[in-house]
């Protein structure tokens, strides 16, 4: 199908598409919460029935957590096989008080649909599913399409990989597609050529066996909260570099062409501060902001907790202090090795009289970097060129979609990542939304791309 035909179909059926999208969004499929386990299961069953209604053979694949939804529709033998990936689970809705509309009652306001998961990933996923449906209804889908939709992406739970590894034959494909990414700040259509890997840990510094009076004991008892602050501060040098010995060893640098394309869409610091509230001034200053997130690793503190946090004063020396850390990694870094390096660095900084324990740690997946010379990248670039007057951008994203680092290896094909998310969508935050126009662009892109394979 060509662009005009797809646009006509979207105009004719957009009302139904939005209605079904709203139905999908009403499932509070919060994977991180045990109380929503049944909601996740119901959402998976809804997807299964929906895809079966489009002519796919379907099955639920059980995991140690939420089930995987798998669907397949066979095409012509000489046509490529595409595996499309998405996830039906969503982030928690907290803090609910900051939502202007109920998070699981999708509300259309000024051309944007507001709900948890409106963009990430139900909106982006559903736009692609509606494009696939449209191609099927018009006898224009020639290749074999496999669809894999997971329910644990937002948890970082990688136990699903054990299941996927056992299903290599089922998942075999020439190409892996996903729409769980966004565009550059200019709004230009964007091909995501890389994702950072991720590893995380929780550390606890402990000292006295109970909270102590700071007047009686202050000055002679080592304070876990003070120690924790010093320990985590030691992770970075004053120049913004990570100070963990060996952290940068083996990093695969970008090519000159990758660096050129990344910097062709520089980060506007004024825009960045307008959407985040802070300027992009942290990190290694010898690299541009887009290089820092696209090609360089980072360590961040995700949470700190110790002592008293209520109103007024409570003069104690806390018995313990906790920090949650995460490392975003690039090609050439081994996640397990990095966790050991960080743990060793922290232990060396520990003051006398205190103990440091790692109570939790995990690996969310390695970094991914695509191939600029791939034919699928050229097809995607050509299609996106028809959807916007702005030139197609190439983005090496700082975020992580852990399973997408593994799926190409499991399926045996390369990955192409194109999404239409933006900062204004507020994913992972109150008042998440996705515009009908973004949904339309995702629909058109998927339809045109699959038509040209």
C-alpha cells in the first residue's frame, strides 16, 4: 500500500482505532505490583483475542512472571519474516494526586489521549498493530509476521530470556522491529541506532545496631548516612568522569560517521532545560551532550534513604543508610564485570567501624548498536522521508530496552527501532499522553515499511 491509501484507511477507521486503544489502556497492567498480576493476565488475554481476530495464530507463553503474547501469520515463502516486539505492561501510576485525569480511564483532550501507557508502550505498539491489520485487510501483507508482546519490560526482570532462548525456532526472523523509542528534540522522524545497557545494585551501609542519640554519641560513632554520602560521591571525579578504576576499559568508540550523524541533531540546551528544569551540564565535558548519552557510559544514584525524614527535628545517628545505583553501559563493557568493579570501589571507600552490603543487584541487558549500512535502515529512512519535511535523524539513545539487546541474537536477524515518542509525552510520570498525530505517524510508518520489504 502507498501513503495515500494508508492515510485514507486511517481516516476511515481512526474512530474505531482510538476506541480499541482506549480499551487496551483501561487494563492497569502494572507489572511491578503483585496486586496487578491478574490485571496483567487479563490484558494479555485481551491481546491474544484481538490478534486472533485479525487472523493470527496465537498462544500465551507462560513465564515465571507475566505471560508472553505470541502471534504469527504466515506469508509468502520468498518474503522476509519480521518479528515485531512490544510490551503490554506499564509503570505504576503513582503519584496519583498529580494526575489531571484518572490514569486508567483514557481521556482525549485536544488531540492527545491521556492514560498510563498511552505512549509507553501501548500507544506505540497499538499503532503498529493497526497498521498490520490494515495491510491484512487489504491483502497487502506479503511477508510472515510474528508478534511478541511481553509483560515484564518495566520491571527489568530478565528471567524471560530463559523462556525466549528455549523458543528460538518459534522466534526465528530476518528482522526485529520495535516501536518503543522516540524522536530527537526537533521532532524530526528518528531511527534509533543504539541503546545503552544497564546494570543496577542496592547498597546498605550499616553501623550501630539501632539509632543512637546524636548528642550522646555524635563525634565518636561512625555515621552510616555521612559515610554513604562520601562513598557514593567518590564514584565521580570533579571533571564528571566515573572514578571507578577500569570502568572505561574496552569501550568500543563510535565511528566518525556515527559521531557525525549523532551530532547532526545537537541537543538544544534551552529546550532541554524547558522540559527537564535543568541544563545538560553534567558528565564528561569533552563530549557533546548527545555523545554523553549515546556513546558514553554513566553511573547514577537512583535513590537514597537514611534516618528521619518527617517534620521538625529528630537528633539521631541512623543505624543504616541505603542507596540504589544504576550504570548505563556501552558496547565493549561487560555488565557483570562492571558490577564487580563498582562493588570493589565502594568497599575501598568504607570508613572503619561500618559494614557495606550489596542487598540486591541485577543485569538488565548489554548495549545495542545497529548497522548504518543495513538495507532495512535505508528503507526506514526513505519511508520517514515521506512522512516529514525534516530530514531523518539518527539517534544513539541513552536509555535501555533490555530485551532488544538480546532479541536479534535469539531471532537471528537485525533490529530496526523507530518510534514517535517525545519528552512531552511524560512517560513514567503523571499525565502520560500520546497524540493522535503521533499515533497516525506510527501507523503510516509501519504500514509503509512492511509494504516495501
